[in-house]
C-alpha cells in the first residue's frame, strides 16, 4: 500500500458509484480489483460502501479516475468486469488511449457452453474478428495468449450455426513427429491426439462435451494433422490451420490450395516459436508472397493483445528485449 504521509503534492478524489451492486462489481470481491489498480498506479484506494477515495499525486489520481469511469461505463453496457478486462483497461489508460471499452467488447461472436459470451477483449482482437468476417483467407500472427486459435474457433462455430458453412476442419502440423505418423504406435486417433489436444480443449470449452462429440461423430467437425489435407478440396468449410509457423513452404502452399467454394481459411501462428529443424517457415515466407492479394488479410497481434495471466505479457516482453540485445551483440 502506498504511503503518502511524508509527501507533498498529494490530492484526494471521491469517486461515487450510485448503484451498490455496480460498486461491488467495480471494486471486486474483497477489493480485489482495486488491488490490481494499486499495483499499476502510485495511488492508495480506500473504499467505504459505494464510495471510493483515490489518494496520490494529481496525475495518477486523474488517470485512476478516468480508468474507473471507463470501467463503470463498460459495466453499464452489460460487460462483466473480469481481471482480464481490468488489466487491459489499465494498460490502455497508462498509454493514454481513451477509447471506450464497450466499443471493443460489444461484439459477441457466439455464446459458448454454459452461457459464456465470447467477444474480443482488445482492439487487436476486434480487428482480427472483422478480418475474418470480411475475407476468405486470414492470417493471424502473434505471440501466445492473444486468442488467435480460440477466436478463430469461435468464429468457425458462429459460421456453422448461421449456415454459412457446413463443417469445421481443424489442422496443425505434427512437427514433433516429422509428419511421419505411420511410425508412431497406435491407430490414427492415438497417433495424432497429442498434437491436436489443444484444439480439442478449445472446442470442448466453446461447444461443451456433448455437442463436440456429436459434431465429431457426424463429421461436422474434423480434427486432423496437416499431412492428411493433401489431395483434398474442401468446399463449404471453415478451415483453421493452427501452429502454422511449423509448416514448410511446400506444406503452406499445399494447405492454401485446398480451399474450395464457399470456404473460409484462417491460419494462425507465432513466428517467434518455430520448431522446424531445417527449411524456411511457410508462415514467414507467405507474408511476402501473398501481401498484395485482395481477399487475403494478415493481422498482427502483439503483447498488448495477450489475455492470459499478466505474467505472460511480461515474459513476452522479456524475450523480445533479450532477442533485441542478442541481435545488437
């Protein structure tokens, strides 16, 4: 907790929330949300009922006041004040970005299992969703935790639900197996499960177990390694290639030419985590090859779009600093 007893130029501001239930949501259980704010601004926050006293230097008090106002506005628009949302709002406020949060969050893609609303949580994610809605082929390139795969799956399920496509196809390169799956023990499902498990996990979360199993058994949802896409033409499908940084140039070309009529393709990957032993990443090369083709959009997500634990953002930044230092040396 900040101690301003011996400091000059300290001001106080009273922030009042008219609705008591909104105050509870804004402050968080046990003032947990206020603790987050104190971790990021040099202020002390004292709550009493639906009133909050902000104590600190004038500039910081003004920032926190604007932060609370935009969080309250998002709350009044029907948004849930999650820790992720609050941390994102904190980062926006610290950068001086005053855009209303509700402009980002008021865009539900789909309501998932257990009533969970899936919506963009950053401006970069919103741009990504808009790109998927407006282009037959979209590339999403960015670090872990930016929602590349999860939002693509949500959009795929929305397209399936609306009748825009008749099936969903999810694929990723089994790079650890060198795509030579025949040498691994077990049947096909046992061979590929370890590499496709993250896709299953996301689908379970969005659809729920029963709907997922039903979709798989009816062939509406297909999850397969990239090697099994060769020779196919995929019509009326929403096709997602995940972990595309681990495709070779030849694999990327093969995959992109599978697209049939009425289909949408989304390619996701992180070019800082390439596991290929040799050759050029197809995802790196394709950015130059396809950059000027109408109907293809490349969306770049950054650490600002990370919606996992806040430490993930700090880890990404630390690695970026390390890489820059290595390049300089």
